[in-house]
C-alpha cells in the first residue's frame, strides 16, 4: 500500500494543476476535487460519503502533459470523460480573475521587491 500512496502523493506534489478523483463503486459517477482546495470542507466530505464515493486516484498536468495515478483500472471511455472533466476544471481555474484568488495575492505578497535588492 505504501507504494500506491507514494504515486498519488508524487503526482499531487508534481502537478501545479491537479485534482483528486472520487467515484461510486460502479465507476459511473465521479467527482473531481481541485487539489488546491485541500483539505476539503466537512460538508464536502459528508457529501462524498453520502454519495457512497470512494477514492479513485489523482489526475494532474505535469510539464503540460495529462497524468494519472489510479487506485483502480479505468477503461478508455471513462478515462476520456475524466480527462474532459479535468480540462473543464482547469479552464475554470485559469480563467478566474487574479483579483478573486486569495492564493494569488498571498504569493504576490511573498515576492521580493526588486527595487530594494540593490
């Protein structure tokens, strides 16, 4: 199991844009949760449990390439549907105005002021 966990953690750490995949036991219903939203709220965790959703894996973009680390095998059609859902999640995230993103403001605040470096 540790080896499995390592591939999930590795992808989550490497992917600047990533999501955790939860799915039902039949692998017909899925929920992608943005990794930057972790940890998830208690309400979201309750909704996942209420929907009988289980951990399926992690998906992310690493060096511009789509990568997955899966706990269960998925057929090609399911993988394509998840890839499209992930692309939609990334598009929404990237089209958010920077002023609406608190993390962007925090990162901006951490930047060194080049005017004071000389």
